[in-house]
């Protein structure tokens, strides 16, 4: 060691401690410090002072993530298992694997959404089918009602016909009413018992009436007095019949007539005559 | 074992045995100082974060190289930080403005003075002591020291910037450090007598 170098290094110890030397000067000082205890002591003292200057800097706080990242790097360097390094927290893991987490969250929602849409569509279809079935049931009920009415009417017709046959077989007096009215299709009979005070009028091919009209029977006396003898309607086949009752024998009247009257009947004939027969 | 009560040297021994908790305590004690120094020297939050991480990684990997007989741990750690920052400065060939607090990036990192742990208070007091001592230096000596320490300029660059001979700069640095040391000793003695 020469005094020149030593003196030169002594001059450089302060800038060396401050880090203000060029590389070649720094190398020279470090080489000298290996050999010179005096310069090493000065260098250590200068270093302690200088780095106390560094300690005056504490205005700024590092972000919390910095510590987390530091230990994550240490985990990588140390070769620690991923499960242990995951203890650093869920949020960084989510940030790193955000697409995987997003997919994991969104995919089930999409699937569930699709299932809900499918089920809603099925519900709509079932409701639609139910509505259609309700209409079919309603139609069938209407048809059933009509059929029931028809059966009832047919049944009534048969009953009437049986009654008419019974009267025909037992009547003491029978009057054919064909050609007794404007309608050539009209046919039927007037039956009376032996006393003539009870009879039955059975008519075929009567024209259908509106629901507010009916047929009314009149008995006309020789003196012109007109007495109502009851009302009836026809069935779907155009057949109508009525049992007649009178205080005096029916054939004691001059004639019988049937008119169309408004329901429930009239005091006197007001409508058109369908037919009339003289006794 | 309460790690918070251990000395820096004891913690470094534990770090040398790959004790993560010991490193964590040292980080909590010195990360603010290291980070602040980084910002002052490099002028950027990102760069300061990088060298802070580098400093503590170096501690983790090279704790065995610290020798307590050669100086305080804080000096050793700040030396690592300072050298790293100077390398960065010279690598990027730019000057850092260490006095600007108008930088919006830096505003976010300013420490909250109302929310400090005990260790932060101690280093804050130490920091204030050194800052006070620095302000007591003659201007020329203080400028030479700050340009070298916080700006990472070489003595040649400082000589050119200040327009003073190289020899004059060396002298200012030497005398400034000596003066600074005696001021710090004087302040410490005043504290001890109080």
C-alpha cells in the first residue's frame, strides 16, 4: 500500500459512502478497504451516517399488495406448494384467475336460465293444451245437452203416439182433420169418448213455431160464442196433441178451430187459423 | 415467542433460517423507509415498489451476508436499497425529483400521520432527527450530499451541475458527512441528558 493511494482513497471515502463514485474509482476504494483497517473504520462510520439520512425518508407508505406480492415471490423461490401460497388471500387469486372465476359463476347461471326458459315453455304448452281440452269438453257438453233434449223429445213423441193409438182404439168418435186448413200436409184426428165430454186432438206436420208462440184450440158454439179449450205445441217432428175436456159433449159445438197465439194463450183468437173442423 | 420484541439482528438470524414471520416483522419495520427512499430517489411509485421488493428479497436470500459487527441492520438494508436505486438511476439515465409532493401518484402513497404503529413512530423520530441535522449543515455541503444520495449523481456529475471543481465537491462531501455525524451525536447527547 502506498501513501498516495491511501491518501487518494481517504479523499474518496465520503463519495464512496454516498455512492457517488465512478465504477473504476469504486473498485479501487474497495480493493484498498480490504487492506486498510483505518479506511474501513472511516467507511463504516460514513456509511452509518449516510444511511441515517435514508432513515429520514418515511413520508410514503407502500401499498398492502406489495407485501403480499413479496411473499408470493418468496413462495415461488422456495418452491412452496400452491395450496400454501393460496393462504395469501382469495382476492388476489380471483384477480389472477378472473376469467376462470367469471366463467365458473356465469356458466351455471346460463344453464339455469336455459332450464327455467325450457320449463316456462313447457308450462305454457301445458296451459295451452289445457285450454283446448276445456273447449272440447264444453263442446261435448253442449252436444250432450242437445242429444238429451232430442231423446227427451223423441220419448215424448213416442208417448204421445202411444196415447194417440190408445185413443184411436177406444174412441167412440173420430174426426179426420185432413184438408181442414191451408196446409195440405197437415193431418191428424180428433177422438172423443162415448160421452163426448173428453177427447184428444192429435195433429201431424204442424209448422214449427217461434218460442213465444203456441197452438190454441177453440170450440165454437152454434150461437157464435168462442171458448178456449187449451194450448199445445208441436215436437221436432211436427206432431202435436192435446187432451180436450168440456162441460158438454164436444160434438155439441158447431166446430173446433186451432190458431197460432202468443204464449201463454189468448182470451179470444187473434192469430191465423191453422185448421178447423166441424163436428 | 413474540417476534415484535426481537431485535433486528435476532430477526435477521431467523430470516437466515428461512423464517417467514421474521421477514414479515422486518418488512413491517422498514418497508416504509425503504419505499420512501425509493420514491425520493426514483420519483415513481412503481419503481419504488420494485426496489423495495428487491431489497427484501435480497434480505431473504442473503441474510447470512449481514454481519452485525459491521454496522446496524437498518444501515445494511438501506445500503442495499440505495445501491439498487443508484443502479436504476444510472441505468435509466434520468434524474429523480425527490422533493415534489405534487405528483398525483405520490399523493396516494403519503403515509397517514394519524395511523402509525409504535415502530413507525420511532423511525419517524429518528428520521426527523436526521432531517433536522441535515438542515443544520452548510448549504453547499448539504446540496452536495443530497445530490449524491438522493439523486444518484456521481461526484463528477455534481461538479458539472454545481459548476464547482471536482476536488471542491469531494471536500464538501467529506466535511459534510463529518459535520452531520457530529450534529447527530450532539442531538443524541441532548436527548439522553433530557
